[in-house]
C-alpha cells in the first residue's frame, strides 16, 4: 500500500517559541581562505564545549583534524591540532567522530588514508582537553590486516567508560563473499588501549542484505551499555533505514529492525545517513533523509520514535518545511521531553525545529543569523540548563569556517509546563496492543480537565473532558494503526503531554 507523505510546518499557538540567538562566533582561529569543514560538537560533564573539524581539506576532501575547546560555555575558543597527517575525509557526513568519557578523556575516530592510500578507521585519545593526543591506532583486526576498506565510523561510550566503535566494512565484498558492505563493530574495555575482534552488527532475516556503501551510520549508548546503531541498508538496492541493537555491551546483536515504512529503491548511493538520540526511557529518536518510491522522487526528512524493546516498524513522520529543496543531514538532540532538530536545505539555508513535551513538530523555521550565508552540516546539543548550542559550516567570510552560537528562547511557553516539571497524571496500560480498545487516565488534580489524543502529524484523534472531582477516566480509542501518539491533558493553566504507544 502506498503511504501518503506530508510536508509539515506546525505552528501551535499554545507552544510558540521566539527565535533568540547569540551572535555567532567563528570557532576556527585561522583567517586564511582555506575551507574548514564538517564540524562535530560535544559537551563534557562540566559543560565545556568541544568541536572537531577537518582543516583545509585538499581537492579530494582530505585534511588534518583540528579541535576547538571552550571552557566558558562557548564565549571563547582555543584551537588545538589533533592529527596533522590524519588525511580525514570531510565529504558528505564523513568527519572526525568523538566522545568524552566520565573522566573527561576525549576519544576520537575517523576514516583516513594514512597508510598506502588505504581507507581505514583510526583512533586517538586525549587526557588533557585536546592539548596532546596519543599516536593513531588502527581499529582493523587480524582478519582485515589493513587490506580492506572501512568507512563512516561512529563511536559511543557508556557510564563505565567502555568504548564502542562501529563502521562500514568492505572485507566481504572485496573477498566476493557478499554483494554489499556490512556494518561492523568493535569495543574497548580499557580506555581505548586495545580493541576487540571486529564483528558484524547488521543481522538481517535470512542473512540477505547489507549496509549502504556510502551512507553514514550513527551509534548511541545507554549508561549501562545498551547499544543502538542506526544505518541505511542495501538489500537489492533498497536503501532503507534500520536499527541494530545490543543489550549486552556489543557481545551479541539482535536482528535488525526496519524503521522505514516505505521502500527507497535506488541503484545508486544516497550518500546520506540517519542521526539518533536516546531518551531516559531508552527510547530511540531517529531522523534521516528519504526519497522513497511512493514520493515520486520528492525528498523528505523523516522522524521516528522507537520505544524500548519495540519490534514494530514505527510511524514515519515527514517534517521538512514545505517547498524546501534538497533538505538533508538532520541532527537531533534531547532534553527531557524536548527535542531540537536542525537540518540544511538548498534554498532555505539551515532550518531549526524545537518541540515541547514530545508533541507535534513545531516552529520549523530558518536560522537567520549570518544572513543568507550557506549553513551546512549543522550540529545541535542541549546544555545542562536547556540552552541549545548550534555549530555549523559557514561560507560567510571565505571558502568555509566553523561557527557556533546559542539559542536561548524558553523551552516552554507561558502557562505550559513540561512533563519533567509536572507529574499530574499517568496512563495505563502503556504500550497497548491494537486489540486493546481502551486505556485509563489517573490524575492527581480534581478540577475540570480536557484530554486530547493527537498523532505525530498533529491530527486530533480523540477529544474529551474529565469532570471536576473525577480522578480516573477510561478512554475508548477508535481503530488506530500501531505507532506513537500524544495524550495531552489541560487542567487550568497547566498542559502536560505523555506518550501513548500502540503496538
């Protein structure tokens, strides 16, 4: 069945956010006309800001890696060299990927042709905020022996400082035992000094399929080492988004879960992969670019939410602005129940979405700072106080610079409190199956309240009231397809939203 696609710009009056940015700061301190490209931004536990990028890449996009560090919340930055001979590629979503462990050590990986023009994955670490770095270490194992090509690495760290790295690997295609590359994985339990034997992480039913050969994959870890890797497949030229999961720190991987609800059949590489963020309940929030078959070639960006342990393909929500040309490379960050998403377009520049209480995607707006300059490869993060940090590649001054700013508008509008601040009702059972036609709301207040069930496209499914004095109410649902819905209750001046999952 063909699926209808929607281009959405939600402007919900009750949760409207004004646009307030600080003056952009150029992060790279050199003033040459060289292009500095492909930034990647992280925060440590003390709130220090770290940004890595590829400095002055050559005509093939390869160059050294630099890092900027701010210890004053992004007011000023110092620059350090990470690896002068990295030969790190900055094209598409390739760049230096890094994490910061609980002790403040930086662990950084990249794909580079450092030896014999061979694309391999390399690792370095710094124990002094990027001032000095270890000698680059190849993450290839004996089975690879630096003979086969790797690409698009990702890295994650848990609360015990175990390190996890994933990457695309071509050993099977080059040996002619597979038609496609595969997603491979390795881990270190001693701070990056040694790494485990590489293993395959993309487990498909029947063993058919592999990973898209030139699309980035991204990994996230929970504090206890549950791993989630979002990636694009290549299954007989179906280039869809899947999720690999491990619940034992990468010792084993579950069969991959298909996330795309429609197929993208293309005998070429889309050269764009997904981004992922995990919430406190271990739900996965994933965004990506798609031109699936039933869109007549129209490109959209999609968002999905995968509840912890779910084995169902989730509802896919298109969120790019109407009329946007070539929307691409979305990034996503979470803060409690709030999302922020940034992405680039050919005609609208960088656009920005802020959501409240995991409700519908709202305020899909352009980032107007630096005028009409090209803003590409955007990064977004939440600081500990809810301030949003943005970092991107910009051509306002020359061939390319790295810029940083803060977005300081409030997370919640006047009179609206988020679920993290107010716990005034609960819903059960949750999740519910499609065979279950009802669920119960139990609340702490006793005033008159209105309740709405809304899907992620903003459509109202159910609207009802709870009379004053009543503390419990059962709501019967219409026949709904599996997916994520929002249950919103308004009592007086307080509105709270909770997720309702139908499986």
